[in-house]
C-alpha cells in the first residue's frame, strides 16, 4: 500500500489504497463495509470514469472515458438535479477516476 499524506489530503496509487480509506471511514461512522468491488463499464468493461455531480452533491453519475456510457450511481436518480451536473475534479486536478463499489451490512 502506498497511501501517503500531502498537505491535508491523502493520496493512493491503486484500488487497495481506496479500499483501505473507505473501510476506515465506514468504520469510524459505524457502517462497516463487507465487500468492495471494482467498477466496470457495463458497455465496454473499461474501469476509468468521469464523475459528474450536481451542485449540492446529492447525486452522481459515472461516465466511461472509453465509450461515454453513463450510469447513475446507486439511488442518485431520486436526488440528482440533471440540469446542474458538472464534472468533478480531484484535489490533484485529475478528472478521471477508477471508482469502486462498497457494500455494507
């Protein structure tokens, strides 16, 4: 694992780093995670996505960078304002993400 802190933010190099952070965050909020899986595009199998969210972050959409297929994340459809979605950007200025899906008890 190569999780490291730079300034006030943590950075990792792979899905294992992300899984560790998700498990720690979930544990501190008393929502343990049972399983973490990599996200793959249902259309082409690619694993890198743009993340789109509305202004208040109430919902999100993944868009495959390979084929542009869009997928609403979990129950976001009930909350997201599609007229206000915009690309999300990491603190490191990256706009492409390799997300994972966490399933808790």
